[in-house]
């Protein structure tokens, strides 16, 4: 047994590290092609590190023949030659026990040859035109699979996939390429490509089976897929079913598996294979700004109460710590929400919630109990809606109106369209939400309606969308009663981390001699330019604006409030960690000179 000496037997297995240098040459003026070829070469990518012995260097070199050839085919170069020399000897002809100098001299010599073009690009047994927009698939011609275009290997492969997808979208679940004939004519640098598709039989969903359930009701899981036996097969249905199962949040994994063969009558059995998560979960979180102070929150969640993915979430939070250390001046929230998925349809959820709040703001102090119940529905991946009944009892105290009580009952209806690629760090897509909230207030006998609409848009450009322009606009209007006879939490305020940065939270409103009160209309907007400096660091410049009016429709008698600042982003898998510094350009007496904000995810 050796305690300090190196075991030389390791060298015999792994090999002494083999240093090498690489000379990479591509014939002709092929700057872009040379970049592609170097990107596919392991010899070039690993040139700063020694290989694992002479055998490792030889294996790396021999593997590069295939990688470089695939790269040439991907650029429509089918007549090229590749030579990889190690100390002047062709790597492909060397034995595994070959020995090299240290460092070894590696030469990669590529003559790419001419670009080949399609002479024939044909799909045999092409799917008929679809009768529904949902079944539309890009045509192979749109991807360059047509006479005269560069005959890249990727174009041929994609043409085959699109031709199969076109049949699958029309119910032919087992469509496949029956024949793929690709012939290169080197004298004319052309390619004849003929792809023959066999659609097979038309398929209809058979029985939906479920495997792996423990606490979950398997019949409910099958129903939640939305796959109805006898209905025509559609791969979009399979994707939607997978999304529905994921939204239940009870499975560690869920896989939908189609039967290998179509049975009698075109029946295609479906098997759902799942692995359940533990039913209970808890979490903690926090936020901080120099204006709003420290906020802490925690929740406890049971995600499968009765075997059908019913969720009960109990949560609480406290905020405003740091502005004061008097517990009576903190903001509190405690309550819970119950969700029962899959009522009426697999995309419809029943929700009910009960919350108690104490909110201490510069504008008012609120103590309230709020209850809400109703339904949410997913119309599509992008479009969702909700219809809820709510009621509340609230006590308010402020410097303008003194102490007041409000009892309200109303409805809340909303639609949301969200096509963002990433909710936490979007680079493209839009987000639009419209909400109408009619309610009746009993103490003053008023009927009123609150409307809000918000839109966000994102435009990324540059390599991998390294630069993103983001914009947000929010509008609000409250009609039916005067400011003095409306609950302050129904009125509109602006200011704070999710609104106009640099100003105190909800401190932009209607100015009166006794202080700030909420308004009956709102215009709020933000513009950001986001730049990713490295893979993990980003910077942001932003301008926010907010306007609150005492009228239901803005008369612009109040001042428009502007805030501006810069931010730093540390990009993580959960989303960017956000640090913003903002300055109010027209601060009021209770607004700071500047403010810091820390959170997870972009500001909007």
C-alpha cells in the first residue's frame, strides 16, 4: 500500500497527458465556413487542454472526421476532403498504440469543395392541405427544400420531419418515411432528393390507462388529459394533455405514451405513466427596498387533499420592517386559498380564498377581511379567464377622511393573454390583461365598477437576444361614486417597486391640502433597455411614469410623476436576481431622494 507515492498503474490506464498544438486550415476564402468547422471540432475546442494520453488524442482526431463531415454536409458541401495529420501521419490510418511527440503537431486540412444545390426536391405522398388552421404545418419549400436552393443536410432532414408532421396533424399517428433517396451528382454539384412518406392508418384515441398513481385517483388523471376515446388523434392534443398534467403540480414526472400499433377500428391506446410528488410543501421568501423596507413571507401547501389534486395553500407575510420597528406599524397578511382543478372541464378550476389584512401606508391604514370564490379557465396555452364573486369588510383611517367602514360585494371578471417566452425574463411575446370589477358598497349605498387593462411587450435582437427592449402600459378607471364614498383600496395609486420606481409605495395619487388620496383613473408606464453583458450578468436602464386623476377619465390636472434609474441583473436558472437604483424626478415631501430595490425576476 502506497500512501504518498503516485500509483503508476493509473498512467497505464489513463495515459500520460498528451500535449498538442492544432493548425486548422480551410481551403479558399471561407471565413464563415471555417468558423462552423472549428465549432464542430473537438480537437480545436479542447486545444488548450492536453488529451488523455496518446490514445485519447487519436480517438479525438478520429472522431473529428465524422464531425467535420457532418458540418460540411450541413453547409451543402458534399464533395469536400478532410485530412487530419498527427506528426505528419494521417490519423485515420494509425493504430491505437501509436506514440507522438510532446507536444504533438496536429494539422486539420479541409477542402470543402463546391456548394451543392437541389436539382430535384420532391415529397412523394404528400399530405393533403389541412382543413383547420390548427393542423397547419410549414411547407418543406418554406425551409429551402426546392430546386435551386442550397442542399443542406439539415434542410433534407427537416423536410422529412415536416412531411411526417403534416400527416400526423391530420390524424395519422404512425406516419413515417418509407424511403429516402438522396443522390449527389459531383460533376454538376447538384442533389436529387426524393422523400416518400407512408402515412399508415388514421388513428382515433382508444382507452386511456394510468400507471404509477399512489394517492391520486387514476380515473381523474385520465380525465384531466382531455383525451376522449373515439376522438381523432392530434399531436397537439397530446401536448395539451401533458401541459394539463403539469399544471396539477402533483407529479414529479408525467409521460404520455402512445401504443406501438394502431388497433382494430383505428383505435390507438394511450398510457399515462406518472410519478407523484410528496403532497406537502412549504416555502419562505423575502424582498427589500430602501423605501418599503424588508418583507418576509412563508407558505404551507398541500397539493393533493382528496386524491384529485385539490390544493390548499396557507400563507402569511409581514412587510415594512425597517421603516419602523413598531409591530403595530407593520403590514400583515394571513389567509389561505383552496383550488379544485378539473371541475366541469379539465381546463376549469374552482377557487375559494379567505384573507385577513392589515396594511399600513402613508396614504391610509386598512384592516380588512376578504373572501372570494369562483372559477378560472384556460381557453388555450396563451389565453385564460376568471370569474369570481368577492366580498369584504374593511376599516380605513387616513388624514383626509378620518375613520370609515366599507362593506362590499361584487364580481371580478378578467381575461389574460400571455405569449411571453419566459415570464421571469421575457425576450419576446406580449402580455395583456383586462379586468372588470363591478361592486356594491352597502354603507354608502353606491354601485361602482373598476376597470383595469395592462399590456407588456418585448423585443429582443442581437445574437441570442442579448439586447431586449421592454415596455409596459397600464390604464385604470373607476366609475359610479365619488372618492369620499369609495374604499381607498379600490382607488388608484402609483409608486413603488412594481409601479413607478423611486417613489414611495402607493404615494402617487391625488394631492389634497391634508395629504394624498387615491384617484379614479390611472395611467402608468415603463420602458426598459436590457443588455446581457456576460452569460450571467446583465444591466438595465429604465424610465417609469405614473399619473393619477380624481376623475374617472383623466383630465391631466395632476402632475405626471417620472422616475429613472439603472439596474444590475445576475442571471440564474430561476430567473434574474434584480437590483435596481431609481431616482424620483419630481419627488413629493414623503418621497426619498433615491431608492434601491432587490427581487427575483425582471421588473415586468
